[in-house]
């Protein structure tokens, strides 16, 4: 993935390029490098709006301006199966926390019910949130 798909490109400013995210999407870079790449590409952006969607409500997304190390505790329940997760943004009026792992997979943690959903790569995750697509089943926490 080097650019945004046409289904969501209009949500982002015209000059937005996410190619910087794909350049570090490898396990060698680690989760911190991937999270930092997300912030360098889209940090501080506010995109989308809450409203009716395809399956779920659409979401607004606000990307962090800097790494949020204070949220590491949220991902501990899934750490054995996913490794470390780093927060890169919030969605749905801050009721959803957006995380990334060391394989550049993105996750949505729904704060009201404490569930974690695997959303795939950056483009897939953005489509799911911005268009209100099905997130799939929540991941089971480590036993």
C-alpha cells in the first residue's frame, strides 16, 4: 500500500501521502518505528465524521501529534498473541482508540465495552472506520 484508496481519499487533505507508512511496514522496524511513521504522515489530522455507515456508524479519526506511551496498558490483555501495541489515534469522538502492532496491522479498541478488533493494514483500517464497515469479531483476550 503506497497511497490511500479512492473510497476514502476525499477524507484526507489533497497532499496527504501515506507512502511513508509503507516504507517501515516490516518487523525489523518494530512497533515504535511504525507508529512514528504513522504520526509523521498523518499526525495531527482530523478526518471523517460520526454518522450513518454501511454496517456500523462512520467515525471521525484524530491522529496523535506524538507517540502516546501512556496507552500501552490497554493492549496488555492481548500482548501474548499480538505483541506490543502503540496508540496512533482516536476515533468516534474518542470512544475508539486506534493501535498498530509491529507487523503494521491496525486495531480498534472500543472503550465503552473493552473489545479489540483487528482492522488490517492502514488503508483497510481507515476504510472500516471512515465508512462504517464491519469490523469483524472482537479478538479474545489472552487466557
